[in-house]
């Protein structure tokens, strides 16, 4: 046993680990210390260290009392971190692991001492970096949040916590389903899973968020993947900026512009009720198609507005030409064709969040280049313009005009079917024909 003990001392010395046996009774004193322990504290020899008492090595009296209280209560202490005094007056971070031994009516403490100063320095640096990062996050005017691979929140900043009305600690472990309506939370989770599975960020996603206080805001969100040292995706980091004030300002500006254009539409109605009725119906059809395509509300607003304004350029065309019964002359027809450009020129300089003026400019273009005014073909024609083209043909052919009787839904559907993929976008025609079939080949848009 003695040989084994000295072998352990030798091994501890070579590893730089302090080894000791300290008597508590009958007299407090070190019985055994190794060289690593004495050198650790700056003593020149083991004999010099043995003159010290274990209690006197503690720099902090409260930690000293806690150490002795713990070992007497539990009989063992594991990795007790504390500061020990150095011989030169300095301090050293150490960790004590030891046991209380009772033998022959005497008590001893046997254990090891480890120098953890480099570990504590690293820990301090990490804490400093962590505090710096947290300070940076907490001072951002955006909601910042980190989630694991199960979409559970592992960290948030102060702005996020304030938004949901909880302390950051109360948010950890929760998901979006704890704070947002189910449908909205599902969309958020869908985005998180996309980032996790592809490793690709989602940048600038526009969202409307229902807050816990019952109010809605508009926000722009960016989500990026988080990686471990091996390059494996281990979670997501998100940043959401509240754009409500800006969005409301833009909405007010857009409303003013739309109201102005609506006044022009009213002027067109007073001048030519047939054209106004036509544009309102085209807007209904176009909006229905957009809903079938599952467009968001902004894009639906754009296509509806395009439908309502697409013939606004006819306000400059003489009424006797617009409502002339019978065939138009080449000159008269050329004047009619100018209405799409007239409307384009009227609104092209107004800033819209959707391609309104260009969609209207192109609504008489055809995929095969047979349309006007620029003879555009195929993918050169905006998708919104292709919707307007189909909606315009459908409405025009099913409604009465001063110069002809209504041709009916059957004829309109036949025209679209024959021109599908040639003049008209096949996917849009399919939607319209399906809607017509569901309605029993009756008008399906007037009450929209």
C-alpha cells in the first residue's frame, strides 16, 4: 500500500496535481503534501508548505467556512473552486476534491488540489464575450432569437422579451406556438425548418404578427442557420424588425393615390357606364384568379387595382367611337388601341409596390405576339398582364355592349380554350375553365 501511495504521489507530481493529507485532530497540520502542491503555491519545498494550516490558505473567509461546512456535512467535496493564497501574497484559483476520513478516533482530509487559473481566465474571457454579445443584442431595436433544431427558443434579447411580456428566462424552451396564433406559428416553423434542412437563409420575409396584447404589427424577418465547429446546422438565429409605422405611412400614401385614381374611375363611370362596369367585373375576375393562386393580400390588391384601372385610358377616346355600333374604321380602331398606353402614361410615374402601370400597358398583349401595342411574346409579358388578358376577354364576351349582344359564357370559354397556350396563359385558362365548370357555366364574379 505504501509503494502504491508513493507511486500516486509521483504520478500527481508529473501531472502537476497537488496531493495532500491534512490532520484535523488532534492537531491541525499537513501530514503529506507533494511537490506539485508546494510549487503550485510558490513554496520552495514541501517542508515549508507543511508549516501552514489548510484553513489559512483560503483567500476568502466565507469560501473557507463553506468548504469546511460542506465536508463535515457530506464527508466529501467535489471540485470546490476557490482562491488560495500564494507565498508572495498573490492569489491562485484552485479546485479541491477531497474526503473526510475517520481513523483511530482522529479525522483527516485527503484529496487533490488542481490549478484552474487558466480555466478561470478562459471562463472570464468567455463571460466577457457573452456579456458583450448580450449587451449588443439587448441594445438592438429588433427582436433577436435563437432556436435549436426542434425550433425551441434557447435565447432571446430584451426587445423580444418585452414584445411577448415575459422575462427572457421564462421564454427559453418555448416555441412560436406559445406566443402566436396557430396558423402564423406554423408558417414561422415552416421557415425555420427550411433553414434547418437547406442551410440557406431566409432574408427579408414580410410578416403580419398578432401580438399578445391583441394588436397587429407588420415586420420584416431574416433567419439564418447556426453551425457547430464541424459545420453541422444546430439551430437558427432570427431577427425581426417592426415596420408597422413605416408600413402605415406607406399604406396611407398608397390610399391617397388609390383614392385619386378612384376619382378618375368615377369620372369614367359618369362618361361611359359600360366601360366602368366592365372594369369592375374584370377586377373581380382577376382577384378571384389571384385567390386561386393563393396570392398574398398585397399582390391581390395590385391585381384588383390593375383590373379597375386597365381601361382608364379610354377616358381620352371620344364616346362616339367607344360606343359606335358596327365595325370601326382602321383609324378608329387605332385610337381604341391607344387606351392601354394612355393609362400607362397617366400612372407610370406613381410609385406602387407592384407592377401596376406595366401590367395595364400589357393587358392586350398575347403570348404569340398577335396583341398590342408592343407585340410582346411569351415570358416578356408579365403574369399579372396575362391574368388581365384572360379576365378582359371573359368579361367582354359575356356582357352586352352597345355595338353587340352578349356572346355568353360558352363562347367565352371556347375562345379561351382554343387560345390556351397560344394567345393566353394555359395555367390561367385552366383556373377560369374550372371556375366556370363549378358555377355551371354561369357568371361567377359579379358578387365577388
